[in-house]
C-alpha cells in the first residue's frame, strides 16, 4: 500500500495528530536478511518522495547540553587502527522542533532533553566515574572529557519558550535517560528530598513501545546502559507509545530504526535545505559514510568487510538490524548544502572536534541545526 494512510491509527496517534507510515509496513520482517536490507532501502526511497512533497516544519534549533566520555572501541566498532586515548567525548544536543500536526494544530517537540544528573546514574557512567576517581589525576581526566553547557529547562528560556509551550518530548532511545527527570515522579528520587516536578509541564513523552518495555524489564546484557528505577512514580499516561514508523505532521517523522536498541527511532525533518535525520546509530558522519572518513582504520573497515556503514556499537541487540537502520537513515537524508559529499545526518550525540582526541575527530562536523524562528509565550 502506498500514499496517504487513511486507516484508523494505532493506540493514541489520532489524539496527537499523528499517523502511521504505510511504506514501511512489513519491511523489517522480510526474509532472508539480504532481501530485508533491499526492502528497507526501497521503502525509504519511496517514502522520501512523499515525505518531502507533504511540506516542511515551521522551525528548528539545537542547543548543546553536555559533553560526556565514550569509549573509542564502541564508537567505531573497533575499527580505529592506531593507538589512541581510550575515551573520546561526544556532545548531546537538545533539538526543539515546531510543526503543524495532521489536524493543523501548532506543536512543539523537544528531542533529546538529556538531564546530565540523571544520565550519570546509568551503571555504565556510574562505574566509569568510580574508575576515573581512582586514577592518578582523575579530576584532570574528568575536566578533559566532561563539559556542561546548558540544562534543558534553561534552554527553553533562552529560546523564548516556557515549559507550557512544549507538547511532546522524545529520545531516540532510552540509554542513560531517566524519565523521572523529564516527566516528574510521585516517588522521591534517591538522594533528593522532594518528588520531582515535570520539566516541561504537561508535555508527554513519545516512545516506541519496545523501548519502554525494555526499561520495564531489563535483560542483563542491557542493564548497564539504562537507569534502573527510571520509571518509578512516573504517571503512565505521560507516555504516548507507538509501534513501527509514524509521522507527526508535514515534514516531521519518527522512523523506527531498530538494532542499537529494539525500540530505537530516528527524528526526520524536512527543512528549506531538504531532509535531516538525527539518531545515535552513529556519533559522527564517519559512521554513516566510512568511505570518506579520515579517522585511521574506519575507511579500511568498510572496504575490507564490504560494508557501507560503521556502527556505533556499544550494544548490538541486532547488528544486522542496525546496519539496515543506518541505510534507512542514509536513504532519507539529503546532501549537505555546504559540501554535497556529506549527508544531512546530525548524530543526537556528536563526536567532538577537540584536538586532544586527534586523530579520532570527525572528518566533517555539522555542529548543530537551525531553521526558522521558534515562537512561544516568552518570545
């Protein structure tokens, strides 16, 4: 089935002015796996044509939140071929998007509103902090790899927005995220004295059903990357769950991109410069376009293994799915206006270009995104 989907929406999509995307129905079930990749690529190309024809978002702006450490061997699937520091840093960016939903209502979405204090409680980062503290010069190491720029709540004021202006928030996946910090909680978070108030007033969190279920019932292989207890005291009605791929309105979609996690999804927006995609399947464009990479070993990784991507591989719940998902993202993204060799893919956490990490620095850096003017009660 192609064209506009007029069938009833699943779950609560109709209530938020969203709808499913028929082009992708069933493609992730195609067998064998080579045929599935071809089906994903074909569906993405077909959807891109319709997606662009439907219109553009009203405005978008990204703001840096924090730079956090990350192991090099995860970042490029052990492809880096020269001795390096074991850790690099990557910057999390909060992206605010304004658009009209399919009922014509003006909406504001916040993508990746990471609260650093919550992320620090994920077992991976908690253990890394303990290790750093035990090392000689541990504080100097931390200063070299960690940097704080903004808190999500402060960003709204900078942009002329109020918490009440936000309709929805979402993360591409819930690794190192604590929903209590965003949605509020009736239970007191450990180390605090009062229940958490919602960060964005009545905003609801859009989350893939498989990702929310993962946080509700963690497998030991997933445990280190999630904040255990992150759902304690959170009102279940604060979540809007969905399956598969959905479009929120003209020019904005959340595409299911499984593999990195079961419920991973990517933000896709249409702008005056064409389509942009954001996810954490990679931490730099080098992951999606290894053939252009100057990071030692990354291009050779792709050439020797016959692969067109080099995944961000801290977890590989299904490495073949992640490969297909990154091809899905590449197919949707348009070429960059400033250098058409590169695609308009903005990692949700992007490898920094700090000289101290050379040669593991991005070959090409987008560094953020901004189109139009955000409008809110504080503008």
